């Protein structure tokens, strides 16, 4: 392993360990990713048989740089940055837990104690950094074998591991999804048995793991594991409501749970954007509450896009996701996700395309990606027809955008101009005139320029009994 420790920080840590006469190890995710030949996110965890805080200060002094050390005395941890790497130091410890909390009671321990407290065998491997054993792999739970077999397994009894810290259940599924590994059967069964324990974990931590699952290469795999273990119903019950298909009079509808996961995977193939993936997850979220069987027609989900957009803020609030422009972006895409599909099924008029551009704004390209991903039919002729029609819609979007420049557009006559022209305060009349000008431009009745909009404003003002003031 010595030849793989190319980062100069390891040599410095080794020197400090010799000078302080303590043992130090690099452990956890860095070692796992090194053995997998996988890009690390530039985090390095160092375990010291002694004070992690004192050790970090000595490393900082050795760097001959103005290297600040952040330390957290209550947790016995310290952190410094080195050439873009975040290096965290902690003293070896053992942990015990109370039933109603995932916060451990911490005591000083040996390196063996520290490896025992790790979540999975593949994260419990360490590399010795002390001079006499530099580069030696310490692998008490045969994690290297689990890496080769692509297995997620806990070092100790999985029931104890997951009951002590229930967030590890989410982490097991996250690693299985990210690495395309299998959760070892007894470990999987323990997650199922202990799934209710997730309720003692803060939703912020749960959502952080959920977001990492969503950002995996094939995120549907993680959602299926969450569903099979019972975790999904606890943390995101609205998504579970999508499951199942009903048949009446020989007419059935698709299983929207599996359809949504297919859409999510389709989006994941073309975009890494977390919030576009969330739009895929939520695009049909209101189908269960809008589902209706109509004799002679079959199943309808009327206005599910409007209802779904209204559900987004509450879901974001429950999951402790940001209630900011990210949420509004997801709301918008959920609201508009049927519009390009409807356009593709009908004659693509300039006015319909203008409206779509006006309402989608800068997010029009993401909306088209979502709509493309929404085509999950097993009928190849239907898929070909949709894709061909989408190409027509895209071409129209390009033409209209080039001609009318409606992306993030505001009407050329503002409310201030209307009020100044007619000498009126903010009022209903201002809104009527402004909306009428917007409609006229979107319908192609006037060009998108100030002069034509101004003349229409004067005509509308006259109809409303407003007099133009000399100015």
C-alpha cells in the first residue's frame, strides 16, 4: 500500500507520529476508494492513538504554512486543509449508545476499538502511517474481500450497529447504490427489523443521505432498497402512494412508482443536477390524489400537475430541503411537465410555444429534458412518434426564441410607464393593461417591442376611460 500514499501529507503525518511517539492511521473512505481505484472527494480521516487535537496542531506546525486548525474539544476532533484536501484527525475511541439517541458515549480506545465502531467492513480498513509499519493495511474484518465481492456488511452484529446509529441504514443503502454493491442478507434483514429506528435521526441527516442516493448513477436502485426495507414509507410516504395499478372494466393504469423511477433513471443518464432529479421524482406525485375512473374514458389524473406543484413546498418542508429558488425550480417543472407533451400531440402553434417559453424562462431546456425522460412506454412506435414530435417542438422553440426573445421576458411596457402615462396610482387598471399587453404579444397580435406595446396601452386606457397626461 506504501506506493499508493502519494499525497505528501502522509509523510508529514508519519514524521509527527514518530516525534510524538504515537501511532497514526488513515482510515475509512479514503482507504476504501484507494482500493477501488475510485476518485476520492478529497476527505482524509486520520485516527491517532492519543489526542487528535494535539496531533493536528503538530501537523499544522510542520507544514510551515499559516495553516489554521479547527478543533472541536467536546468531540476530540480537529480539521485542517492541505492543498484542497480536508484532513480530519480524531483520537481512537470506543462508543456506547443509549436507546433513545444516536449520540454515542465516547471513551478513549485502541485502534481495534476504533475499527469496531465503524459502520461497514469496507469502511473499517486502515493503513498504518507509523514509520516501522508505514503502508501496512490493517483489515480486521476482511473488508478487502467484501470489496472484491461487492458486499455491504457491518463489522459487528448488524442489529446492534443499526439500532445504535440508525442513520447507518441509510448509509448502507447509499453505498450499495453508489458502488453497485449488494447488502449482505443478514444486514438487509436487520435494516428491515430496525427501520422504525430511523425516526430518532434528524430529517436533515436523512435527507443528506437521500440526496446522495438520488445523485447516484442509477438512483432507482436505492429507492427500491429503501422501499423493500420499509424506510421509504417512514421518510417519504407520499412516494410510496404511487405504488400499484388498478383495473376496472378491463382498463388499468401504469404503476406510477415504477414509472417515476424509470423517469428518474432517464434524467440521471443526461444530467447530474440534483434538483432536476427531484423534479423527476415529484412530477407525478399528485397522481394518487387525482386518480379517477370515468366510465367510457378510463383512468384520469386530471390537473395532477397543478396539484403536484402545490404539494412540492410541503414535501420540501417535511424533508428539510431548501425552501428557496431550488424549491421554486422544482415547483415550476412539476407544473409545466405536461406542456411540451401536449404540444407534441397537437399542432405546434407559435402562440403556444411563446407561452411555454414565457412561463419556463431559463429552465426551458431542463423542462425538455424532463419531458423526454417521461417517455417510458414499452411501445416502440409510440416512443418514436413522441421523440419525432419533440424534435418539432424543440425546433419551434429555437425559432421563436431567436425571433421573439421571450426567455426571462418582461412586457416592454412596465407598470410604472402605465401609471405615469395616465397619472394613476397602483390599481386594478394597471394590471388589466399590463396583462392585456402580455397576452397580445404571446398571441402574436403585436410585436415584442415598446412602440407597438405603447400604442396598445393607449387604446386600452381609452377603453377604460383613462386620459393620457401631457408629459
